[in-house]
C-alpha cells in the first residue's frame, strides 16, 4: 500500500511539474518562488529516478524506511528547484544531504555503518556551516566592502560544496557509504541528492551576487578549477582501482562531477551547459548501475558477481557504464564534449587531465565488464525478477532518445547559462 501511495505521489508531482508554466512566479511565507526551464527538466528527471527506485525496492531489494525517505528527498528537490533565495536553497540542500544517509546507515549491529554515517554527517555539517555562514554574510554585508571580503566568502562557498559533493579529497565517507548502505539508498543519494546539490551550487552562484568577485580575482576561479580537476582525475583513478561494483560507480560519479565543476569554473556558456548536463545524466547512469550492481551482488550469494547469475542486470550495468563515460549517440555525450572542448581552450593542461580521467573511467568500466562476462553463455540463467535489467533498459532508451533529439534536453540548460552569464557580468 505504501509503495503505491508513494508512486501515486510521484506521478502527481510529475504531472504538476510538467504543466506548470515556465517563469511562473509566486510568494509563499515571504519566499519568492519561480518555475524555470532548468527546474522543470531537473524535476522531471529526478522524479523519474525516484519512481524507479520505489519500484526496485518493492520488487527487488526491500530497504528499511525507504519510501518516506524517498518522498522526503523528492520534496526537498522540488523545493530547491523553485525557491529563489540562495540561503534557503542551501539550507534545503543541507537537509536533503542528511536525511537519506541517516535513514539507512545507522544500524547498531554494524559498526562500519555507524562510522559511515558519522563521517558523512561530519563532512556535510561542516560544509553546511561554512556555506550558510558565507551566504548569510554576503547577503548582510554592505556592497562597498573590500574585494578581499567577498573573495573569502566565495572560497568558503566553494569549500562548502566540495565537502557536500564528496569531491576529492573530501571523499573518504563515500567509500564507507558504498560498502554499508543498500544499493537503493546509494542510488537515492548519488543519483538524486548529489546531482541536485550540484544544480543548487550553480543556482546559488548565479543568485548570490558573488560571481563578479570571481571574475575580479583569477585565483578564485583557479581554486574551483583545481578542485574540479583533482576530483575528476582522483575519482577516475580510484574507480580504476575499485575492487567492487559499488565503489566503481561511486568513484565514477565523483569523477564526472569533478568534470562538471571544471565546466562551471570556465565561467563560459559551453562550460555551464556541459557541467549541468553532466550532473543530470550522471545521476541517471549512477542509478542504473547501482541497481544492477545490487542485483548482481545478491544473486552472487557470496562469490564474485558474474553474468551467469543475472544477465539482464549485467547488461544494464554495462549500458550504464557506456553512458557514464559520455559515449555517443547517448545524451551523455554533449555535456562531456562541451566541457572537454572548453577546458582545452582555457588550458591545455586542464583538457589533458579531463581526457586522462575519461580514459581511466573507461578502463574501470571495461575491467568490470570483462569480469562480469567471464562466464560461458551456456550457463546464463535469466533472473526470476529482472527488475534492475528492465529499469536499466528504460534508462538506456531514454538516454538514446535524448541523444538523437538533444534539443529538448539542452535548451533549458542553455537558457539558465544565459542567466548565469548575465549575473557574471551585470553591466
């Protein structure tokens, strides 16, 4: 009953988001609300992912307290996408980052689970404190402050989001979460909350009034570029050495979000479009791969996951890996292409690092594929409930359709990029 009520709530929200006119505005409790094209696109993608997670948990992997947690995450996501105040957006993201992990990882009979939750809470609360303080000060300080004051606030904001996005080197809790949380919970976090956190980051930058300070001091831009490059290459390196499927996916997500941060750090139209596109499709790919990894692990029953245990899930995992690296003709390709292209125009070193990161993620996905498909085809047995395989196929079809007709996906992102550039150079 709870499952179908949850799915019904998600469907109703999906319809409401679809029919809400773009640029519709209102006020609620003295908060300005505004529907944007990017908000609609992100909302539809996130609600679709949550619906798939609800189906997977019901049919495949029961998880304690999942349904209210998933609906809470969806509510926070939609609130982030319509609220205009940067301070409120950040507070919502902070709540959204804490709820899923608290619901799944505090299990008193598993000490590592508690350690994972405590580490995650520590990183997120530290980042939240820095970010809330920086945004509150930027909103209250007079505009005639020295440039160094606003530069310091921007630096604090960058560090805050690096902590909340599990960017390298602030990633140590991510590996523990990968080993201790159920795969559906991991998908809810890395497929929903983390991409929404990235979208909130660029929205806050555009609405906080701090962007001109970034342009005035090149070293601030270099800091964000450095965080992105380190996270992209470090995450790819960790993914290449990952010894299980979950960690591979988590580190690949960290690497892709690092590339997306590089796109934002270029402060250019193609970079903003590419970074947001990468963040959105990475969430869908991570969900596809994590659900497949969970099915493969459960079917393996103690031995190394193999295609003979769940061939449809193995196929979904491989398809998600292809999408994760941005291979054409999937809709994941334009984002990676834009970011790599603009990174090379900014710095040959930055472009080379991103290409190196892509090669490492490709190697990691190939290693996983070879390991999965090591069994003989004669021994393959289709899993009795191929939920992950079917959901993975739906995601692959959606990514393929989006790649064939990318205009509907890229147009709202490009409209937001225009707003971002106007906020960057208000004169």
